[in-house]
C-alpha cells in the first residue's frame, strides 16, 4: 500500500518523532511509506525535503511598497504561544505533486504548521483523490490556529476573541482561519487519528469535525530501544549513584508552560517537607531537556542534568536508571514520555490529563494524581518510592505500554484502517 506522509519535521521534536516512528513501523510491515517534510534531518531515502518556492522578483517590490504606504501595511497578529496563522508556505507545491511517479493510496497528515496551509491540504485531496488520515499531534487541526487551547472553548464554536492573539476580537485571525477550514476542509472525508483518548474527546467537541470518523490508535514506540534492562547497568553508563532513589523528569522544552515545571518545583518542595531526613538523603533527581540548569537549582534535592537528549538510546537509559518517572504536564495530547518510560519498566506519576489515564493505573503501573494537585503529585511520588510491590509494578507498567505501543500492533491497526478507508472510498 502506498502511503504519503506530510510532516513539518521528520525527527526534530516530539510530534515529528511520532510521525517518523509511524512511517518506519508501516515500512517494516511491507507498506511503501514515504515522508514529505519541510526540514529533513533523518538519514532515510524515503524522506524527502520539499523544494522551496520559485523566487518572485515582483513580490519583494510589493512588500516594500506596503511598508512605505501606511494604508497598505499588513499587521499580522502576534501569538503568545505556538500558533498556526495559516500563512501561505514558501514551498513549491506544484513541483512536489508533479514529482510523485505514482499517486498515494493514503495521504497521512501529521503536524504540518509551516508546511501546508488549508488550501494546500485541499489541493492534495483534489490531486490524489485518496483518503486523508490526519494524526492529531495536538488540537490545531480543529481550531482557528492554536495548538493547545488552555481551557478556551472557542474551537467548539467558530473561534474568535482568541486569548492567544493580539489583536483579538470577535472576527480576529483565529475566526478567519476557522472559516477557511470550514470552507476547504469540513466537507472532505478526513479520518482523524487520536493517539490518546484526550484527543478523541476534544474532536467530538469540535464544531468543524465532530461528525468525522475518529479512531483511537496510539503511537508506535521502538521496543528494541525502550525496554527494561538491569537498572544498575543503566546507572553505571550514565554515572549515576547506585544506592539512591532516582526520580527522572524532562521535556523537549522545559520552559514550555504546558509541561508544568512550576508545578513540579512545588511538588518537590512538598515532597521535601513531608519526607523523613533519611528519605531526603536518598532522593536523587535526573533531568533532561532544553535550558534545565536553572531549573535544577530551584529544586531541593541533589541531581544531574543530562541536557537536551537528541538520541533515543540515552533517553532510554535515563528511564531505565530511574525508580520513578515524574510527568507534570497539565495539557498534552501525549506525552510520549509516559509510554516510553513504561516500556522501560519504569512506573510513572502524572496528572490526570492527556494520555496518562489511558495507561496509568494507580498502584499497579504508577500513580494518577488529580489535575494540577501538587500535594497529590508529591504523595504519589513518595508512595511509589516506598512501594512494597516495586518489582511487580515495573512488570505491569512494561506490559501495559507494550500491549498498546508495540510497532507491530500499531502498524496492524493502521493497515486495517487503511483497507477500510480505501474500500469505502
């Protein structure tokens, strides 16, 4: 089966890694899977970087004229978080489409901000006339541009008055983008894939796509890399203390407000206040992510900062070395770090949001804390560190994640979905 994926990046960032892992898993089971990306980093002949648009000499002249004449100046809105303004991408889409020797049987969209705008997605459908599958890395497919709404319910209506945009008003840019999606995409036979039940629930609330087909299929995770190994070996390789109770936490960007690091600091201070002096001495923190040195200095326990981990082997070692993985995310379509940790046999403490409730069963595979309740979060960490059933919890965590995220299992689910979509088409 010929599958053509579109993703802004191939292996840079969580959403890109998830897309590339799916592309690889489908290739492993015999599908002809290819990726079109804006920025290529992977050494993979099946990943193609999209050609840039041809230069237009007159465009720069018009732009200079706009800047000089006040009435012609364009004032694009300013977003206070990652936002898809649906601007025309600077890519040569006609050349890209013409380069396809054979049309795909399935078009698979991932995180496409900066790669495809709404009209380009419509053109893909008009060109290939094959089913579109859109894997929801976040909320952007169904909103007026925001990737996460932070409690805003605008996507359940028509967007507008966007709290993430300046200027913001009833007919602001978020409403314009929502209208474009309604005009060009709402009538397309798009099948959405929610990697977690969190995404599926929000699609059902979407004013644009609530009646579209939506399947719950987790992301595949490499079981050869993310697997249990002897904890002492992992600690030795990372030069970590063998006798400590190690709590690992991290994110691609630690300063991302969705990732909840201020809540983690508060939880660690509560843990420090409630633990005995002996327990405090035994706790050791392990952290990974961008700009983490300052964060480690705000925490009450000794620890080690691994930096930003760009390879899965070192990331897996961090999970394998830890007694507990702490995930303080407060709004997340995933994160993938939860199933990755569990695939390594490491129990997880997380807030009751995102993909956490899909995998975590308190007392069996980790601890599910009440949303944004730092005292409950701290108590969950302490409970796991003191648990008598630590070994059985490790096995349960590994089994729960493997049963859902093994690449062969995920690829089979996608294969069956693709066949049904093609049959219906």
